[in-house]
């Protein structure tokens, strides 16, 4: 898990940035938010999204694409949702029956563009991420 900067767009076309826990699974970012959060409303209307993860000056991962809801309310979940949910429950040491999981909506970013930067790519293998 890492912290992502998520950029969405308001109905007036104004950019908004907020933070979210990011999980990089199978080459895609996964993140969640409360179903009533501004970013959830913005993504429901305009699914275009940008996300950035930066670890100091050592690593940056920049992504542009579309947010795909994994567990939308009132419709069937994405086929990948059960496995992703298991990962999240395990990561957060959660209880799968906790109402928190129903109050939150999770997204997968399907990238149209993604690039990573490192000032020392070989050295990344020797370093552990900060705790």
C-alpha cells in the first residue's frame, strides 16, 4: 500500500487533487473512497483520472486513464472484485462483515498512459519502502 495523489475533475471542469490508499495489483492501481465523497461523485460523472505515486526523488509512477468502479451500488460487481476485496480485507486486518466495506467504493484505474521514473532503478531493488 502507498499513498496516491488522485486527480479528478469537477462539473465545471476544475481539477481537484486528493489522497487515497493505493494498491498496485496486476499492473493496475486500486483505490477506494467513501461512496459520498466528492471524488466518488466526480468519477461517477467523469471517470477520467490521473494518479501519481512518488517516493521522494527515488521513484515516481504517473498514470492517466479511466476509473472503473469495482463494487458499484445497485449493480453487479466487477468480476475481479472478490479477489481484490480479499486482498484489501487481509491488508487492513479487517473483518469482511464490517459495514465499512459497503460504505466504500473501490476503483481500478485502467491506464491509457503510465510511466515510471527512478533516478537509480537498480538501487530500488536494494531499498525497502519506508514503513
